C-alpha cells in the first residue's frame, strides 16, 4: 500500500504523523510526506521521502510585538489562511503529485484542508489526524466559508459543517480527557501512542542527564512563537534562575541565544534539543501550551506552567488548568516574581504531578500506531 502523509503546519503538525509512517514502513508499506517547503528538510531528516506543496508566504521570520492572545481573532486568521490561501495552494500542488506518486490513501493532519480537497476530488480515501489537543480551534464558523470557495474551484459542493474532516477515520494522538468537553470528539475516534523517548545523543547536552541534586526545569516557547514573545524569555529566566533548580531553555532556530545575555551556571540556553531526549530527566515544563509541548510533558507525567500566546494555546492552557496538571500565566503582565512563585509552587505541590501522571497513564494505554495502520489497510 502507498500512503501519503500530509501536513500544512509546522513541527506540531508533522510529529503526530511520524509514528504512523514508521509503523506503516515496518510492515512493508511505502510512505511519503508532503509539507510546505520550509518543513521539507525536517521531514527528510527523519528519513522519509518528502515533497513540497504550497508556498511559505507569510513565514519569513520577523520580530513582532507581544500582544494579548485573542482566540476569536486567531480563529478568523486561521480560517482565512488555512481554509483559504493555504488550502488553495496545497490542493493545486497535491493533485498532480497524487497523479505521479499514485497513493492508495492520504493521511492528513486536521489543518491540511487542501490535501483533503485533493483526495475528495480524486476519489481517494483519507484519514484525519487531530493536532489541536483541547479542540475547539478549527471551527466551521471560521473555516467553512473560505474553504467552500476552494471546494467550488474544484467542482465540489459546499461543506458548511466541515464533514470532510470525518468522512474517513479520525485518528488522535491525545488522551481523550485532554479534549475540552465543550468540543466533543467526533465518533468514532481511533487513538494511538506517540513514539517512545530516545536516549540523549545531542552533543553538548549530556549535562542534562548528569546526576544532580537540583531538579531540571525545561522552558520553551516552541518553534514559531519565540519571535512574537517580546521579552518573555528574559522575564521568566530572571525569575527562575533564582530558584534552586537547573534551567534548560530552548529558543528556536530564529532566536539568538546570545540575546539573553550571560547566565549563571544553573541556566543553559540552546536553540533546540529534541524533547524526547530531554523530558525523561525533567521535573517540570514551562511552555506556551502548544499541543506538541503539552503532549511531550504529559507523556512523561510532568506538570506545567503555561504561558499561552496565540493559536489554540489559550484553549489548551485552560483545559490543562481544569485538569489540575498546570497553572497559567499571562504573557503580557507576567513578572519574574510571578514566574518564580508559580514554578516553586508547582514543584512543591505533589497534586500537580499526580494529575499529570494520570494523563501519562492514559497516554500509555492508547493503542499502538500499528493498530492504526491496520485500520488504514481496511
């Protein structure tokens, strides 16, 4: 069987597809990825054939001022972008790719509407992989209208309820309880586990696993939001470096670690370290509430301090707070003292760790990716 895995976003949209691809390869299926051009090198580095589709317009790294998150505004911008321009570009490029590569099935993360349009146009079956942990972000009210214009360009009828997302199997790498009850999961949903963590291999990061009395705290704002974070890095580090902890900070490919200035010995700043190599040694995660970062922390039963800044992050943060696995902080008004007090409280209160471990166990009980492959075969 030939399986084309498609993703329209960044790392958080690619990573849920990787265990499915590896499980399919393990039983002899042929797989390939199709992402936007800026993500092609990352997918290729994981060892997969990868094709570009669409453009990188609007992705040039530029510093933007920090603004308070506004979910309604973000939903509108998401609908216009992913439901409109990005879907149009992706459909136009994926149609000829399918004609040449001849997949039997497409596996599309839930924001790749253009790939789903191409599948429907060609009569190919497709599965949808969820990438929004708490749900509630890709809403028909914001996506359907621009997407219906794209659908009409390909001779497809309107889809005001986004039924295209559930026309085939719906796959979820998230524990069911992480979904906000206000946005119920479509039925049925096939859950699956992400990959097991790997040992540390990155040069210069073995200190993370070295025996130490001080707990290790990981601070990240993901791969996209560091340039939109204002001085959040500086404020958080100023607060946390005073605690009796070891603090590892990753700032992303487009943020210069030197901009944060010299740090004391208990603080280490890197551009990037794979989460799977780091999180087994951590006691706490401070992050922006992106779905990928959340799942990394929860897979290891780690409580979190969450600083949502945009996209679906406020929804994720609110759900984690309701489940007792995290405390939330306001990115705009955050002070070093508030960051320090929050992290100290999370480390001291075992209830947060226990709640996170309950979700860890729920994740561990999910079926393997191999079971999803059998579903795709059917």
